[in-house]
């Protein structure tokens, strides 16, 4: 992204922020929820459980790029892969003081619980029977940096696959930044001062075999605490 589009994006979100501050919270949250629901429908993102402790939604989509995973799994372009998305409404919120140890532990427990539930789901759902790899796409604040993002997700068994995004992918990323800003404003306003508008995108992958080896058959180990 060049400096001019980035500057324009910052100017846009500044104007948007001053405008949205005057909106009733219910109106803003409802508008963001409507847009988010339309996007989920377009991309085929759905909830595989109604458990309020689950923080993940999923989708199936052809792979946009080839990927070689560390356990030897080779993903080909066009191959059907699983996609993980955060279930924004179920993510734990934190106070105006920012995320603390309690929030971090709650988030860790919910992610692990959700991956266990997801593993049980794909073992029994016919639509996922031939899926050999799962991708998660993050859009986290640029200040974290790709290496730190990779270290965080490695704890859950994911590995970062470097990408060279096209112009269209960068444009899509800018749009995603707008959506994430709106979701944060609606669902976790205390995070606004700590969230940069522009975010780095990072692709994280895990093979089906690695996912099941790590999380399968543990779904009854106890649900995450709210």
C-alpha cells in the first residue's frame, strides 16, 4: 500500500469516528451486525455450534495459493480447505484499562476449547471429510509484527505461510480494516484507543492431521469458563 491510500484511509476513519460517536450505540451495533451478516453470507461463513463459549466460525473455500506445511501436507491451488474466523460476538471483552492476565487466560481457554469442538465437528461432518488443511487469516495491529503473530499462533499448532499479496488483495485488506474497526467500535469500544486502523494480514495454516492429533477426542474435557 502506498502512502497516499494509507493517509486517505486514516483520514476516512477519523471522519467516520467523529460521525459514529454521535450515533446511538444500538444503531451503530445494529448497522455493523447487518453488514457483517451480509459478508458472512457471501463468503459462506457459518457457526458449527451454538455454544456461547465457542469463539470460532468456519467456512469452506478453494485454496487461493499452494502451501507446503511442515508435516509434509501439500495444498494445491483450488483444493478445498477449511477457513477459521473469530466469532466476534463471543470474544471476551476487556475493561478500559486494557487486556490483563485474566483476559489473556480466558481468551486462551476459549480458543483451545473452540479448536477441540471444531476437531470433533470435522471428524463427523461429511462436507469436511476430504479437507486436508485449515487456514486462518489474521488482521492484527501492524505494531505486533509478523514474527510475533507467528509465535502466538504457533502455541496452538499453526504455522505462518508467507504471501505476496496482489493489489486486489491489498485493497481487500483495506476494506477488512474498515469492517474490523466498525466491529471493534460496536462490540469492544474499550479496545479502540489500543487498535490501529491499518493492520497487517497474516496467513496461518494447520493440517487436518496436526489439528486432530493436537485437539481431537478432548471435547469432554470441560467447557471454557465465561
